[in-house]
């Protein structure tokens, strides 16, 4: 931005909070007419670029995603972004997209789209750590929505897929096909979503009196960088693997084939999210469809309810769970 002026600079110059500056420049309530004009005049004088407010214009929705989800070839999140952008634009709003680097998240560097006051609301895709989310929530009084993850420590609006029961049904599906030696692939401390799916897997095994074996719980990524890495296959192989997403299922299939196994004749594999565009061969992976369109529709509707005043911005935030369904393909053998 011009001269590198930030909202915090304007706030310091006037001896007020950055939240007040943000509200005034975005045209939100809670700021007197006199103070709003004073803030705008100071912003212009300091060289801060003012944007059109939502009065008589369109809303501007910020969409934020961590670099760990879009720089590793995981196209599922790009698909979710394009679906989300389409829904937002269909409402007559504009989209401000920003990728948050891992080092910015660690250093608590706020998204530029928020710092320069360009957003009336923000939707975060994937997963960001709780301390970073709390900092955003405490510093900006705009509607905030989490998509495809939720915070287990903070009350923030969120829309997620049916991870717990979805993976329960996927594991139960394998059991009904005659499989009892079933492994789980997913770093359970990487995100609440992966942990939820893991617990769904555990529920299905326990209900069927099948022991949970530690050696059959496989890490699939570096927790720091998000780099995908399925290091070693178990010494004693299960008859089936449950993977926390289709991208990981594809990586596992590749590793199994390279190790001389046939899919599904020797080993069965199921995924989650029904997004198999990373396939390097023609094998269709049985998966759980998460209904991205419904998730994005619900997320955008909730944001607009708050922007339009149909729901108070201070109303207790809600967790919405979108149901899905099993999509049978070619990767499971009936024993």
C-alpha cells in the first residue's frame, strides 16, 4: 500500500484502537459519525488507500488458506477455494484471496487483507493454529468463518464434513466386506479433522471387538511443514488401509504398488473426501464424498447472515456438520 501505511499507524496517530479504525474504514457500526470522519481524514492525509464501503457497494470477503495446503499439490483445497469463490461471487460480493506462509503464522503476522481493511468478513480454509486464530478474532470485529476445520479451543463459526461418522462408516464398510485387519493412515495431531476421522475409525473397530493396533496407525506428514511422507509400511501388513483423505490414499497406493502389492487383490484401500484427481493411474479409490458445494454454501450463508444483520455478529458461533456418502469404486476386495 502507499507509503506502507497500516491501520495501526492511523490508530497510533489518533490514540485509538486498531479495531476502531477498522470499523470506521469498513463502514461498520459502533463508531460515531464525527470520529469516523476524523479517521478517514487522517487516513487520507497519511496516504492510506480508502476503499469503497459496503454502503451502496458490494461486500468484500477475505479467503485465507495456509501455504501448507496449497503448495504441496493437494488440489482438494484449490477445488474448495474455487467452489467457495463461485458461491461468494454469485452473491454479488468480491473475493480477496491470501495465502498465509508458515513463518507468518508462527510470528503472528496478521493477513495483509485484514491489516489494510479490505475485508468485511473472513473465511479460513484448512487449518490454522489456535493462537493465530485467537489473535485474528481479538483484533478484528468482522464475521469469521472456518471451513473444513474447527477450533477445539475457540468459539468460531465453522462448517466441516462429517469426519467422525464418515470415517466410522468407511471402516464399517470394510468390516462388512470381511476385513478385520485394518490400518489407519493419518497424522492425528496434524488437525482436528484428521483426529476426528481417526476416532471414527476407532469406534468402528471397537464396536466390532477388533483391537486397535498401534503399529497400524501410520503417520502421513511432517507436522511442522505439512510435507507428505508415508515412511514405512507395517512389518505385518493389514488386509486394508483407511486413509484420512484421497490424496494420502493415492500416495499409499503408489507406495504399495512400488512394493509389489496388487490393489485390491492383495490390499484394499479407502480414502476420504472423494477427490481423486491426483491419481497417477486408472484405479478408482472407494471414498466418502464430503459435498464441497453444500459446505461452501452453508459457510457463505452464515457469513452473509451476519453481514446483512439477520444474525448479530455477537451471536454465539455455531458448528455445522455436512453429511456425505460412500462412493464405491475399484479399491476394495470383498473377502
